C-alpha cells in the first residue's frame, strides 16, 4: 500500500474484526489520525483508545468520506445507509451473508459498495479474504477495499455468487483446522504424551507445516510425498487416514458450509 492510498476511514463496529482491521492498517503505516471507529459500547471505546492511540472514537456516525461496516449482520444495511447519508462515497462491508443488492440499494447512487468475507486469522495479520464489488464500483473502489483487507492478509477478487464458497473455505476454515488440532492433541495423549507436551507439539506442527506450505513452491501433494517413504511410518499413517475417508469428510464439510451460507444469505 503506498501513502497515496492513505485516506480517512470510518469503521462502524470496533469488535473483533473491526479492531483487527484497524490494527492491520496502523501496522501498514496508515496514520492513526485518519482512522475513526464508531462503537456503541463506551467500555469498548475506552479500550480502543488505549489500544490504538491517536485514532478517533465516537458513539455515532459523523461526517465521513469512506466507511467499513464491521457490525453484526442484522445491523449492516441500516449502517450502510447511515454511512452514505454521512457522506461516504465508498463502503466496504464485512458482514456475513448480507448481499451487495441490499447494501447498494441502501447506499444509493452516490456511494460504491464492496462486500468482503474475511476470516479471524486477520487478527494476527494472516487473513484470507474474498471481495466483490457492486455494479457501481470502479477499479479504484475495489483497489481501495483491497488495500484495507490487504493490510491484514491475502485478498482475492471473486464474483459475488462465489462468496459462499469463500465463506466455506477461508471464513469457516479456521474452525476445521482447530478441529484437526483438537483431534491430534487427544490422539497424542492416547499415544502416551503428557497433555502439555501434546499441546506444544501440535500447535508448532500446524504453524511449521503452514509456514512450509506458504514458503514452498511445491504442491501440497508433493510436500506430503517428500515426507512419505514407501512402507514407512508416514505411509502407514496416510493409508489409515485415506481409509477412514478423510477426503470425503472434507468434501462433505465444505458442501455443508456452502449450503448453509447460501441458505443464510437468502
Ligand atoms: N469474527 C469473524 O470471524 C468474522 C469473519 C468474517 C466476517 N465477520 C463479520 O464481521 C462483522 C463483525 O464481527 P465481529 O466478530 O467483529 O463482531 P463483534 O466482536 O461483536 O463486534 C461488533 C461490534 O460492533 C458494536 N456495534 C453493534 N452495533 C453497532 C452500531 N450500530 N454502531 C456502532 N457499533 C456497533 C458492538 O457493540 P455491542 O457488543 O455493544 O453490540 C461490537 O463491539 C460481522 O458482521 C461478521 O459477520 C466476522
């Protein structure tokens, strides 16, 4: 992100995701003086002022030029209308399941709306988000939204209809990985390791494997082959994993998430 992209921005909702985005922007060099967070909870406003010195916090939306909707989904459409009313010409919504049609019609014709599906690893600057712009967006509107989410991870552009699939992979995905971590920890204890040792090994296993996957140019299948000698320990483990139906289980998991996301969106 270059300094030309640093423009005033108003977040509505300073909870988990709103605060993660603010932290990411500050880390990426966005001046605190350009950031306003509208937050209904006074205790949370006090916390935000301590966590992010120099930002402005406010109970209500005041005049602004660009906004991010980071409140819970039921409040997203009215928040979008309020931001447009307050002068925002660009709005980015991260509210799950609230479509561009409803948001753009609440915003009117003078405000371009971009919708995104981020995920919680954004809290540690490792998010994976999909974004989609309404028909009213031009290239610079989408690039603006990308620069905000890009401060806390990877961003991909997709058609809006694919945001359900993005939700099923990266939105809900951290929960799948945490479930794998839970199962590995309990299997490690069954195999005789003390719980604290199992906890430390499994956490680092996931971090190390993810880092290898991120930095390597090899495919996941090749990385797996690299650690699987014929007739070895890993080969026996992978055979058991495949026989237990791991691929079918993951397919069913993602399909269930896509269906539920579509259902909630309608
Ligand atoms: N967390 C995730 O993994 C995730 C992933 C993708 C998308 N999202 C989306 O991100 C959005 C925010 O989620 P979150 O997890 O950050 O929720 P959250 O932690 O509950 O944060 C929302 C914050 O907004 C405040 N608020 C509610 N109504 C407001 C209003 N009208 N004006 C100003 N502030 C208001 C809430 O205060 P009170 O608590 O006092 O109501 C709360 O502090 C949701 O739409 C969600 O769908 C979240």
